[in-house]
């Protein structure tokens, strides 16, 4: 199946995909802030630039899109029908990078949590996920 968009239109559409301050990320941030959790955004000094950094607890959170980061057994993590080889290679690189970044952060003494886009799909889901994450973060206070 060929792409129904021109190369220029496809480029414009792909350029609109944000890497930070996404809707799922904003939903989680709102819930955690309401629960009294204070954090830094997009830790530029850390591997992978985590979405949320809790220096007090030496904990980071990545909010991953199910499609881009290949959430296992998730309906959102589909593989496009056209140019499949390109997409499979891209997804494999994304997953390998995620694993490498997690290993680097763990080796540096950081706890890493990954929250998936589908876990934040509705306000009720976001609230439940935020409460669970806040409890896990507070469970073990960092140094």
C-alpha cells in the first residue's frame, strides 16, 4: 500500500509529533503535582533526558508512547503496513536505546519508572497511575 500523502505532507505531519510536554506526560504531571510530588522536567544532565526527575528520591520517570516505544501486547503498538522494514528497524533501535538508557541510569544509582501512554488514556486512569507511581516513589527515599 502506498502512502496517500505526498512527501512534503508526510514530513509536515511527522514534524507535529512532540517529544516533550505531550498530552500523556501533562496528565501524569498534573496528577503528581496535585499529590504533592515536586519534580524537575526533562533532566538534561541525565542519560535519555527523563520526562520527570525526582532528585530527592533519586528517581526518574519516562512517559513512553506505546507506538514509538513498542509497549508489549498493547493495541496502540501497531506496525505500519507500508515500509514495514524501515519501521521495524526504527522500533528496534528505540527499544535498544530505552534499554541502554535504563541500564545507565540504574548503574548511576537512579530508580527508573516507565509509564505508558495507554495507562494515562483517561482522567481516571491517569489518577490511578499517578497515585500508584507517587506511592512507589515515596516507598524508598533516596540518599
